[in-house]
C-alpha cells in the first residue's frame, strides 16, 4: 500500500502519539488512495470485538468512540494545521460502528453495512454535505460520518426487517 509520506501535514503527526494513531485509524488513513475506505476497513476488527457484547455495552462504547473522536480528530487536525485532512479517518471508524448497531451477525450484513456506510459517506446527501462544509473542528470532522452512519443504520435495519 502506497503511503502519503510526502505530505507535509502528515509529517507533523506521529503514530506513537495515541491521539494521532487513533485519528489515523491505526495507520489506515495513511493510504495514498481511498483513505476513508481503508479507515472503514480498519474499523472491522474493532466492530468484530464489540459485536458479541450486549447491546447496552455496544451502544456505550460506540458513544465513547464518537465523543472521544471529537477530541482525537480535533487534536490531529490542529497538529496537522489542516481542518479535515483525508488521513483523519477515526470518523469512519465511528460511522461503521453506528451503522452496525443491532445488525445481525454474519459476513453478508457486515458487507451490506460497510457498503451502505461508504455510499452515504461518499455521496453525502443533505444534510451531510451541508454539515461537512459548515461545521468546523473535531465536531465538524465527526458529524458528517455520524450522520452517514445513522443513514446507513436505518437502511440496514429496514433491510433486516424486510429480508431477514
């Protein structure tokens, strides 16, 4: 995988810094192409660790990933000097966790959730695109992916209801 090592903003970060490591999706955000997709892929092992938990714990840890993500993404963005650098992918991690809330277990549902989340994250329907353009800071970095995750979650739940 080719990395974005020539980007001066990335040279201001260190994978040894826990906030940077998480903001970069365990390093997956360093992919030269489609870092958001790689960040979402990096979320899969975390999802697989959380999926067996009772729903209450899954929801709590997903909420922690969102609220911690506001700080994590804000810190990385400030340290880089760039608002929403493509390498910052913790928002994709949180978005996939939201998408997969109460989803049935199995590879098919994980693939469906992954695809739906990526679709909403890429096309950014209203109000996602508006929020992405207007809201700054760590909250701004996180909110569009949180909403994309909610949209994907609703679609997954509708598919489960009608096809499961």
